[in-house]
């Protein structure tokens, strides 16, 4: 089933449209259900979809909705954003006197978004159709699968250039998700701007065989359907995912549990 | 023994002499002293290049000195002493507030291999020199910080097994394929040092804050930092904040 990609959404007071009525009204992000797939769209209040306090809150609310909706298995989450940027990181009020403490607050509140993603009872796919930098790259890598464009957009951990050290959960995520020691050094210590094909070679993303925003989203939808068809038990899926990433779970305080939900036992 | 020079923003630490630059207590002390000088003279946009003259980068610890102790227990004590003295060299390199590059003109074995791996970037010659962890052949187990560094820097399980359990001697191009070194496209001592200088010049142009650089480096290698007792800290040095 083809999905029409929406262009920039400007309507105010847009509801999170899912099967059950949502009480939350926000323009920061939208959550829609298309058949078996949840589509989470980053909007924010600028074209860079920067992670400010409102967008972070919206993401938490959307992920909590997915969590409660997805109890029967057989779905997947796709996170998208439109335009030149997937997400350009935290919305730091550079130059203002309280910039440092506000950055700290956003970094701390974003921990919950990472926890929610790692505990989500559905497979997760990030369709990165534009630049993903700093917190934006962290958001993308918090997904099980990452697809990006070949022709546009790069991944960039800007912290070494901005002279800011990495929060503990960010370092743990990078170590868990970027397997090669040289690749980790290039991304974090060299501040490399990594385009699609190189990101695949470095093992950071799963595929970059796409030459438009539409085609990367379509590929994410196709992948989402294939994964949803497996009808995995969501609780078990989330626990197995957490067991892949014990270090970041430890840092985030996520506890794992044993589940035997097999109908065969 | 070793010399330290500064050319522009690049520090050059060179193991001198025509021998195999084995780590004696004296050489280890000189290395620690040189690295502390580098640290104190660091500015934003510095880099360190470590190299050596001749056929060897370094062939590891001065085992002949250990053996000349006159007794087996005396030899073991001396070896432990060397291992313990060398730990601060690895700590200093992992904490150094600037990018570090090892330019290998020749063989790097055992602790010499470890010295190379303690750098952010490693360049080797294609035509000369092997990387070799000789311990399994000599009959020595590995200190904790040796294995922690090997595990952190050599990603592939089969590469680690080949190097540590099979005592494989790895030449330049294979080392690149195994993901152990960054480049082996050099066919002379001059050319590997030139390669290091070119890389160093690219890196210093970024004018990174050294303190932040060192902390991000440490956060890449939590296991070896734990073994060495290096504590990470949060630094927000951005001039924009």
C-alpha cells in the first residue's frame, strides 16, 4: 500500500490521529496509523525540527500512545521528517545567559525518549531523509533500522566541534550502535559528516539506496510491513531488543525481564 | 632514547637509536616525561605524532633486563615492574588533550604494538614491518590493560583471536583490512611520517578544544578507562554557551 508523503504541515491544533481519540493537541509532532503502521512525523517549530522541550514532550506522548495501542503485535513504527533536515539536534538558545542550563534540561528530558524507544513493543524504523546531527542522530540511532538518502543529507556528531562532551547515554548508544572502532572514532572524535553510502559502509545505517524523500519513506513503509507481518509478541520483542543493548539499558535504568509467551509452551 | 620536538602545532615524539627501542625503565620514564610536557604545552589545535628511527617502532619490553635478574622470581618481579611502569604511558596517551598519530617505520611487537594502538590514528608502511603480539609464543600472559586496549581497538573477534591466540604477524595491507591501522599506503620511512604530518595538519585545522577532545576519547573506551582508573568528566566549553 503506497503512502502519500505529506509536505510541510502548517495547521494548528492538529490532533494525534490514532484509532482511539487522543486528547493531546499539538503541532510539534503527529502520530498517524496507516493500516498496521504507526507514522510519527517530527515537526517542531522550525524547519530543522530541533528537539526543544515541546517537541520532546510530544515525542514522549506519541511513543506512549504507540505503547498502549500496540499490545496485539503485528505493527511497526516509522519516524519521518520532511525537508532538508531530519533533526538538527537540541534547540539550544545560543548566546542566552541560561543556555547551558537549558541544554542540560533538554538532555535530561530526552533520556525518557530514548528509554521509550528502547522499550517500544514494536519494530522501529527511522526514515532519515535529511541531515541528522547531534541529538537528531541520537534519535535516529535509537531506532532498530535506519534508512537514509544517498543523494542528500549527512550524519554528524557536532559535539567535538562545539566543544561539548557527550552525555552518558549518548556515548553508550554510539558505542552500542556503531560497531567499528575506527567508525566510532571518525564520527565522534573527528566530527565527520557522513553521507549515505559511507554510512552504510561504516555500518551506521542499514541502507542508503534512495534518491528522494518519497523513496526513502516508501522503503521504510515496505520494511515496516515486512516486519509487522511477522506478528511478533511486542513485549518479547522489546525485551530481546533491550538484551542487545545492556550497556545503554544500564545507563538509562531500564530493567529487563524474562518472558515466556510462546503459545507452543 | 626519545626526543620531543615541536614544529608549528605538531609535536613529534621520536624513539631514537638504531636498535629495537625496547622499553626499559629509563625509556618508559622518558616517555612519561615527554608526554607530560606535551600536555602542558597543548593549545587548541595541536596534535602529536609518535614515530621511531630504523627498522623497529618498538619490540616491546626489555626482557633481557628482566632475565638478567639472576633468578626466576627476580625475572618475574622485573617484568611486573616494567608492566606497571608502562601503564601510565597508556593512560597519558588516552588522556592527551589533542589528536594522536602513530607513524610506524617498522615492526611493532608486544608492548610496542600496544604503544601504537594507544594512539587515535595508526599509519604503517606497506613494504616493511609487522604487528605482532608475541606473548603466546614467549609464554607470557597479558596484563589486564593490554587485553582491554586490544578489545577496545580491534573490533573483529576473529582478528583478536588471530593476533592474540595465534601470534599472527600482520603486515601493513592486512592490518588495514583487519581494521587495526588506518593506512599502510607508504613505501618508506619518510613517506609514512609525511602521511602522518598531512593527517596531523588536517586535524589541527579543526582547532578542537583539547580537554573536550580527551573526554570524548575516554568516553569511546570506557573499559580500558576503568582498568586504568581514568575517570570521565563532563566539560561544556563551547564559547557559544
